[in-house]
């Protein structure tokens, strides 16, 4: 008998896993929540999409720079969607910028996001006092110690009457409309209010801002309040009032707050002879290193006086403390200076796009407040008087005429408490454009230099009183270049030796860095936190094409390296643009026409960012290529994609190879 020999091959197939982090943002990536944005005052919920995790399940964690009992927060994945999960980072402070870094088991890849918490509930206004001015009461206060965001408005309730909601955030006093009736007690509740991202008003506790006033018909006392923490009732020198508003000409209220000076008024009684002697101390220092400012009392009203605190910075919060001889009592006020004149916009450039000119710029170096708007002048004529403060480019509507010289003046403008417009000097931000009729090469002159590279920041500095022979300064950053440098020297200009710049390179797009300036012979340092511009993203991941009934559907996931907040996607079919502006929240596209069997379709999908110059920066189309083909004689489709490195096809390829080995072994066994 012929003996048949069966040869058995044992095939060991190893399936490798490479965990892929596809998404990490404080926004739900599916219809899980009514409001997908998950940023709150004391909590941020960060969502992630992770694929190709090693068994039994995905394991990820978020590390935050939170100073609570812990700084590591596990990601909890959904039971019905095991690749989607969220981490709740709590114990946060309102209106505060935090960093969050995601890491997962099975990959060295990490993702870091910088997010600011929402506005929260502020503390109550401080230093609430009530004064009887002639026949009417006036309520005074100062801003909250913990505002939890920019205070939107104040709300006042008097004796349980309907609330007065529309007191602006720049007002620190309120005058009663009716004459005061002696012997009547008034109870005031003053609230500070913020408006959060959900447009909900968050106000301080009314009981924390409660004060009352009563004056009997048989006494000459001027005021009584139930805020003993703000008043002293000793028989010595009595501080009755200390705030911004002055008393002149029969107690008419007048505010004395400016960008570089604050005039603080005081009402002091029962002073020891010969006269009242008080001073104000501040956490500011003037050119002579003064931090104590005497109160100058009026000759006709010796108990009322003021102290002028100067050499202040615009839009800056300072503390001011009043103390007087003859009293152990002190009163402290926290007051923010008014907005001032900003410096000019930076990096102004002019470009000719097709037939029209476009002006680009960046934020002022010294804003002196929250920039309200920009003003553009062309050839000494106002072109636009109210460009939005979030807009950093302007497109001319008329065609450029070759051979014509255009001179642009761009101003940054603030609005102060008196509703006056304070704009930068137009000559500080002048840009000129000229293109002759006989050439296609444009020439331009600007007063600021453009940062052309996406991974590059040029920081400018103005330094005075340097020791000879010249100024010597450097910028240190939390970035490192290819040579592990973190210190970058300031190169000063030959014609202006006190002005110079440092070029900090090898930065990552859409990343927040810190830059600290220090100079020889000075202990002063200045730190700036600046985010780099958006850059070119990598291609979308996991691109697949499926035939659903008669139509093709393209699927994809978020780029691995977004280099910014993806603005939109661009889809090309067979070298023809199919859609130029697919939403950044969309991860599939349905073809509208029926698929023709036997036809090969080649798709190119690009992810696109918009940079500060309003330019579209898209990933390379070949990196997001996918091919679909189904012959006319079969119902099994075939597709090829250039993103196999992002797809989890190891297991299916292994199964196909195993089937082929089994067929080969079966064929050999039949022959033998």
C-alpha cells in the first residue's frame, strides 16, 4: 500500500496593535449631548476617539496642570462605543487657561490642548457704602475680589423692589431717585454678574453684598450701614469713605479714573488737631520708587481730600490702601485703570491677489486694553472706521491700477470709560504698495516686519538706560530648536540702538509658548504667552470608500497632526474638485450620482486650516488618496487607499493568507 504523507504546516500569525489617537477636544464627537461643547466654569470634559487599542479595551488618561489633590484623570469609554470616551477634569478656576495632555496604552503618541474655562459666579462687590448727599442716598462700591471673568453688569435690589439690572460694569456708584425720608430703613443688595458661554447670567450671592442705611429724625449722624467689615466705630479718627468718586460742588459725584492715574477720594472725621493726616499706599511704583501718596485735604472742607496715584499702566488692576493718623483702621480698594492708547498693529503687509489688494496685520504689542476695533486710512482718506477686533485682514473692493502708489495707515482703537475712542498713531503703522506698469514684481515698504514662517516668532523689544557700550538682552522660551537652544539673543538696530528683536524658530504650529525677556543690569523680566499661527495639517486618516445601494460614500477621521483647528475639508474626484468646503465636523461624504460598474474612481481628500493672513493651508492631496473599483462581472468591490498605515487591516490580511495556506495544504494532500 502506498503510504500517503500529510505534511502539516503550523502558521503562527502575530497581530500587532498600534493605538491611534484620532481626536482630543472639549467637544462631544457624536450626538451624545444636546450641547456638544463641554467647557464649564469649574470643569472641562475632554472627549477622545481612539482606535486600534490592544485588548481587552482602550486605556487612556489625561494629565492637567491643575493644583488639586490629583492631576491625572482617567478616560471613561462608552459601553456602546468603546473607542469614544471622555475625561472629567474638575477643581478648576473660572476664566483660567489650563493645559491637558492625553496619553494611551499602546502608543507613544500624545496630544496636548490648551483650553480656558468658562466664566463663573463672581464674588460680591467690595467696600459697599451708603452716604446721604444733601437729600438723597448714594451707594458706592468697588469691583469683586474674585471676578471669575470680566464682570458684565451689576444688579441692585432695594427693599425687595424689582431689581435694577442694567448698571454697567464701569459704574461704581448709584444715586437714589427719590429724597430720603428720615427714620426709614433701606436695605440694599448689590450683585456682580457675569454672562457665561451658554448666555446664562451668573451673579454673586445677594446676601454677600447686603448693606442697610437708617438715619433717625433726632440725630445728625450721616450714615449707618450693616457692613462693619468696611467701617470702624472707634472714637478716634473715623474713615467714612474711600473710593474713586469725588465730592465737589454740593456733593455732585465725579469719577477720577484714567489710564495712567487714579485719584482716590476720602472722607475722614474726628481727626486729632491740627488737621487730618492720611496717606494711600499702592502696589505700584512711580519713577522715584514711591508707593505712598499723601492725601491733600480741601481748605473749605477739611475732612474731604484726595490722593493722586500716577505712573500707572492702562487696563491694569492695582490695590490702594488708606491709613490715617489717629486710627488703626485701614481700607483697601482694588481698582483697574482705564483703557489707554494702544500701540500700532504689527506685521502689516500688502499683497496683490489677482486684481485686488489685501492688507494683513497682527495684534498690537501693547494693547493698553481690549482692542475695540481697527481704523484703516488710504491716502489720507478714511477707508473703514470700524473693522472688527477679531479681523486681521482687509480686502480692497476696487481693482488695483498698476503704476499707482497706495499708502495705508492702520490704527488700533480702544474705547475708554468716557466712551471716547483712543487710537494708535497712524504713522506708526504705515504701509506702502506700488507696482509699476512694466513689471509684475511688487514693491512695498512697511513699518513692521512680517513673520513669514509658520514655525517662527519675531519678538520686538524697546529697552532704555542700558549700560555702555550697548544694550544686551535675551529671550528665553519653553521651546527648544534642533540644537536644544532655549535662549535667543536680541539683535538691536544700528539706527535705533534701543529697539531690537529676537527670532525664535523651530516652533510647532498652533502651540502656546512662553517668552521671557531679560537684560543685563536689570532684575526686571517680562513674560509673554503667544500662540503660533495655524500650519499645514497632515492628511485625514482612515479614508475608506463603500458602495451603499447605488451610491458611493467616503468615510474618514481627524488628521493625526492638525496643526490648528481644522477649518474645512476639500474633496477632489479624478482631479476635479468635487467639494471645496466640507464642514470640519463632517466625517463622511455621499456621492449624489449612481456608481457605474467597471469605472475606477480616485479620491483625494485634504484637510485645510486658515491662518492669521486668511490663507488656506491644506494637506497634500496624495497623502489622502483612496481608490474604488468594482468590475461589471462581480458583486465584490475592491478599493485601494494611500492611508493603509492608518487603517486596521492587519487582521483581515492575516485571515486571507491563512485561507490560502489551507487551500494549498488541501491540494497537496489530495495529490499525495
